[in-house]
């Protein structure tokens, strides 16, 4: 597992949650 991928995924998920809310 690459840290970069995890970091990008976290950012994307956070952005998605903020967008939904």
C-alpha cells in the first residue's frame, strides 16, 4: 500500500463528504 494513494483517497473521501453535506 502506497502512502500517497492512501493520502489522496482520504482527501477525496473528505471532499466527497463535505460536498454531500
